[in-house]
């Protein structure tokens, strides 16, 4: 069964450093998402991406964040200068195109980001 | 502020019983609703989706939706210890191009032997 994959599973970085989190969405999916979950809190939407551009972003997704689809398979989240409060689990999700197909989003296993 | 509300629990049920999980949402125009299961330290796993009023059954799981009351629930029949997890209710918005999911805080379910 196709699944979303994410690397690395755990990333430790120092405050102020740049990190790139990587995701490979399900191959025939066209909508891609990043969510995060701070320990003990709810899953929060960060950004959605379709047709090589951001379609929606939350207030969390400020200028320190960026997303990119560098090739036909990868989808990345970059945090330019990490802060302690960026420590969280970051989940990538994908779904099929809207018309005539299910609207379900499928989540990857996540990357645990620890900023020290 | 569009919200999704869930009782955080824990909800404890004996093995073999029916577990009932509830969720309310504030955005009346929401159309799509999802239940995810999340084991500790893992990612959300989709269990059910429901788009129309009424019941939708899939194996031991039944999702129920009442848009007039802005209420969605998940019933788990014949609960097993492996069902012990946090159950997340998620609502898909209509606004915004990507149709993000808004999650509740989740209800922790414990199925006891």
C-alpha cells in the first residue's frame, strides 16, 4: 500500500541553524501539506501546496518557513533560523486531486525536530 | 475562530464494549469530517471519513454526523486493547485553496482487559 515517507525521523539542531525536512508524498497525489504537533498539543496546519505553489498557509508559517517541490517526488519544509519553540513533530501529508476523488489526507510518520 | 472540540479523556472501556467518542465543531459550513487514530509518538492514521448526515460503517467503526447540531461521533464496537490510542477529530475547511484540516485535541481511549 502506498504511503507517505519522511526523513529524517529525528533531527537535532542548534538554535539559529537552518533545517530541511523531507517528504515523499504518495505518488499519484497532487496536494501536499505540512502540519506540526508540539508535544502534548494538537496537530496544527502549517501550509498546503498545489501545482507548485502555496495554496494556503497559517499564521505559524512566517518568513522563516518555506516549502519546495524540487523534483517530481520530494516535498521539503525549510526552517531558516530555528527557534526553541520550533521543537515539535512535523508531519507531511498528501491527498489526491479534488474532483471525483477522495478528500482524505494521509500522513507520513513524522520528523521529530529538537532545537537546543 | 474555527474550533474543533473533543473531551480529552481518558475514556476507559472494558474489552469487548462499545467506545463512543464525540466531537463538536464551530464552523457551520464545514462539509468533510475525519477520524484519525494516533498512537503515542506516532503519526495520525486515518480511520474514517464522513461527508453526509447519518451513519457510515466500516468494520468495527461507525462514524455519525449531524450537521444541524455540528456534531460528529465515532463508535468502536467490540473494543480491543489495541484500540487504546488517542482519537483525533478533524474538520476540512471550505475556505482557502488547500482545504486544510483543523484538528481537535483528541480523546484518549483506554481499553482495559
